[in-house]
C-alpha cells in the first residue's frame, strides 16, 4: 500500500484559506484537528470551518476529535461529509459503542493514542477499527518536536495487525518531516500527518513529495 500524506490545516493561514487548500493538490487527505479547550489546552475550529473546507476541496477529510464529548460531533461531521473520524478513548465510557456509531454513517472509525497511552490499551477494539492514530507529540499544538517513543508503538501495532490478520491503517501525527518519514513508513505507518512542515515550506507540493520519498 502506498503511503498517504495528510495535511493538517491547523498550521494553515486561515486568512488565505481558499488559496492554502488549493495549494494542497499533492496531498491525499486533509486533516482537521478539532479542539475544545478542555481535553487539550487549545481551541481550534468547529463545523463552519470544516464545512468551508469541504466546499473548497474534494479530498477526503480526516477529523481528529480532541474533545471531551466526541459522540456529540459525529452526526454533524457526517452531515458535512468527513471520511475519517478519530477520538481518544479517554474521553468516553464506551468506545466500542462510539466506533459503531461512526461506522454506521459510513465513516472510517479510528482511535487516537496519546504518547502516554499504550497500544495494548486498545487491543480489544482493533478488530473494529479502520485506523489507529498514533500521536507523536502531545495533542493540542502544531510545530512540536517528534517524540521517538512513537516508533516502537507503531511497530507494535503493525505486529498486532499482522498477527491478528487485520487491515486497520496506522496513522502518525506530530513532528512528521522528511527527516523521519521513511523511518515511520518502515515501522509500519500508512498515513503521515504533517502540519508545519508543509505549511511553513515554500513549495507545498515539494514538501509533500519529500514525505513520500519522491
């Protein structure tokens, strides 16, 4: 499977949003970080901006819910038309129920793992997941340094996937750049999320291709 690159618009210039989205022609997915200021110490954006991005691009939308009540977001994001939706198991009492709620809308369901959350904590749910989002920084802000302990976590998930004969994708978000992209791919990552590396570059397409090793 070819590695997919997701651009996190958290680092985009929102005053030039249409131009920024247009410049992402080389990405496979547009990543959306929805933060509520409670689960993480930051606020980002909500439905109006997600809907705007949906109208500006036909790329798949990948919504990462860093919120305390992810179940209340599912219907609204489904109506807008997101294709991927992940949440943190720490935010719900019944993660399996929420996974099924997401999948009932035809959306790919994922669980996000904070740097301090072990892969083993979601072993009972892997069979129901379409993807696992490995956070390689602490969630809440872009332009943070990559946390190396994410690599053995990716390797562990890849080994579980093979051992259990499952097909979930492994997504990595945080501090991703051309300096570590190949290492992450070799560890088993299928989707690389990049924010500041792409949006702070002079040429977005060149930056995106460098993550793919092109």
